[in-house]
C-alpha cells in the first residue's frame, strides 16, 4: 500500500497532541518522509464520522478513534 496521506483528528487536547507526536515518531522510524496533518476543525472531523478523539486517518480511511496509539502500533497500520 502506498502512503498518500496521514491525518490526526483532534480538538487540541493532551491525548490528541500525544497521538500527533507518536504518529510523527512512527513515520520517522519507518523512514517515511511525509507531513502529518493535524485536523482540529470540528466540521472536517465530523465528516469522518468519528465521535471520540483522537482519530487517525491513513489514505482517507479511519484506522483508529478514541485512543492514543503507540508509535509501534501506528507502524503496524502503515
């Protein structure tokens, strides 16, 4: 699977920031040079249909919602 986009959906809370940082770490560990988009706009978040933050979206598909994943868990999803 080719990685086209990766987004962290969140309201800016501590958990959401941790998810964002862990996602950046996971990409660095796998050698993928890509920007992680941090989406805080509630309208955009609602468009993905998730109710609990943080959310992780890879190639426009929601792969996690409501919990902070460790970098190793994110690498498994990539």
